[in-house]
C-alpha cells in the first residue's frame, strides 16, 4: 500500500520497482486524489497512470497483477481527465 504524496511519480515508480513479480500482487494506492490535490503536474499524472498500466499488463508467470485506486468522492470532477 502506498499514497501518492507530494511527489507521486517518484513514489509510484519506487513502489513498482520494489515489486519483484515473484507472486500475484494487489497494489493498493490510497488517497489517489493526491494526484490532483497536492499540485502534481499533468505530466506527473500521466506518468503515474502509464506506469501503473504498464505494470498491471506486463507479461508475468503469475495470474494476477491488480491495482486498486482508493480516493475520496469529493474531488471526483477533478479526476475526470489524466
């Protein structure tokens, strides 16, 4: 489990780097709204989403790589675009 924090690109890339792919994994990112509420740039948001998508869809001998994004509903309009 991780939270994006003030430097979401580094946080997510570091988190993904620690996952060795040796087993099925569910990555939970709590407070995902921080990508919009803590001042991340559009480039940072795009890089985070692309990294998560690449990790989740990468070839793996294990059946599951799951990403769960948790966020509060009060900032839903801000998250309508990456």
